[in-house]
């Protein structure tokens, strides 16, 4: 159990950020000109247009820069960080299952401690640089299981990020690794329950890689705990639903429900091919649903129906494709638009990113995350952006997705600058990236 009282007696630093344009999508007001943000410790104390009274330890004039809330990646795979440019498989995968077998399951099996650490460091660095300050991760390194989630938590702490942990449980690597993966999740649940910046979940790969016996073992292991929730891929490809049907279940969701694995803390990822009754079942349990459009497009598995996203107040993740959430939102919108006839209803990707993701993160971590409002954690992505058209409440959407094309110049997490004037503070990007290149070369040579 993490001790949250270790900072008692330490004076709380107070900062004032002034001369900002605050863009706060899905909040009221959505835009403030000539604004300030007052921070007390890790928390936003106030934000507005009338300067606050009182003394501040630090005052930062941001010279008209644009501030967005620090963003949330609701489903990531940091273990895929070293996959950029890796050799193509010898056998060209013809479908989704073959792509898993020929690419991802070979890569994750080749990860060891050093390459996993490089994935975490370089992947979280990319997230931080993109203004993504909360990462809900789903990890897999079957050859390095014990201690991997603690390594991720420590890396996130070093960079000042909020991290949700999960280790992927699956049958595909044998019983010994199944048990070790389950234990890694259980140990993380015990170690990090109550931590303000780390949220442990129970990672499961997908229904089609888990037997009924394994699902029962997972349920029996977690059912006596005070708080737990699964983090699982569901119906990413139709093969997952076919597997559930072959086992005698009406759907993947019905199978999970049969084993009492659905609750309000569950993270249901993808859900492209679920039925309307599954949508109802997820809603009844108040589980969280996450959409990953760029990955779905890349894997050619289809497109999540509008109904699933709207009815379930879906969050937005990247499934390991990228760290930049603004780009994920824009790409998701364009991918969907390319499949719609003129006048057909689309999905509000602004709502997914800046409305639903903060709700998911706040629920998981048990405190307010993802908005520039009093009482929320002080996470901000600040852009040196000179607009060519007016920014108003009615034009925020266009500027967020079609104007802010550069990375933020400044990033604040927990009330502290992590990047200032495009300079990474307290960490060496050069060293992190050089090590990642070295580890990538070793990793690729193993498969």
C-alpha cells in the first residue's frame, strides 16, 4: 500500500501562469482570452480572466500562448514503442490473427528487462512531449513479467505522469506464464492501491486467448479484493466473437459477464463487432469503453459503430499506434468521415478526447484529471500558437484539430514544468533515444 501522507509538513508551492489563452474543450467556458491559471501544489486553485490576489512563489508570463488540458491516452501499448521501422515478417499476414502471430506476439516475447525499460522511457517521453500527461497502459512482455509493472510505475513517476498499469494475461504462452502474469497484476493491485498517480488494473489480452478455466481463475483471484477492474481487448476482430460462439456463448461480452468479470471499473477496448445487447450490458455495469481509430484502420478490422461510441460515452486511445492524442482525434474523425456519405451523422471526437477521457481518468484515479478547472490536477499542454483566424468558443474545434499542428512548447504535470520553452527538464532526451535505438537493434535481432 502506498503512503499518501509522505508530503505532510512540506510547504505547498504556489504558481501563477498569466497571459494565457485557455482552451478548455467540453468545459465552460471553453475559451478564455488574457487568462491566468493559479496552481497550489499539484492542483489548479483557480482559472479565469480576473487576476487573483495573494502571493505566489513563482509567476510565469506565457506571452499569449495557448493552454490545453494535459491529455489522456485511454488505451496505450508502450511495449510497442520500439516497433517503429522494425523488419517486416517473413510471411505476409493475411488477416488480423496472422498479424498477431507473425508480428506482435513475436515482438512482445522477445522483450527483456532492458528493452522493456527502453520502451517505457521512450514511449512516455513521446507522450510527455505531445502533451499527453495520463497514460492508461496495457503491457505485455512474457519473457520479463515479474517487476515489469513496478518498472512502468517508476518510469512514470520519474516523468511526472499519471500511469494506469495492467499486464496482459493470456493462455498462449503456457500455464507458467499465465500464472506469473496473473500474479504480476495482483501484486500491482496490492502495491499501488491508494497511490495518487498509479492506478492498477487486471490486464487480459482477449477472450479468444483465454479458456473458461483461465477466466474462472482470474475471477477467483480478484473477487475477494476491495477494488479491481479488468482491462481487455473485446471484439477487435470478428474472430473474437466467433471464438465466443464456438465456446457456446452469445458474445464475448456475455462470456465475460458469465464469469462476473464486468463491473464499473472495467475497461472494454475496441468493441467493433459487439451487439446492441452487449452495449446495453456494458452500460448496465457502468464499465468504460475505449475507441482506437488509427489502430483499427491500420489493422483493417472495421470501424466502431456510432451507436457504441455515443451510447457508452467512449474514451479515446491509440492502442500503441502513437503518443499524440490531438493527432489521434483528428485521424479518427477523418477516417470515419471517409466512410460516411454526405450528411450522415459522425462522432464528436472532441467529446471523446476532452469530455469522456477526463471522466474515465477521474473515475480510475479517484480525483479530478483532464480539465483546466479549480480542483483538477494541474496538467497543462501549452502551445506557442499564433492563429490565423480568431479563437472563440465557437471556433475552438477547428483550432484544436486543424491549427495546433506543432508539439507543445511547455508541458506542466502535477503543477511542475516538465518541458519549458521546448526544453525537457531533469531528463536527457538524447540519452533516452540513444538507448532506445540500441535496444531496438537488439530486440529486432531476436525475432
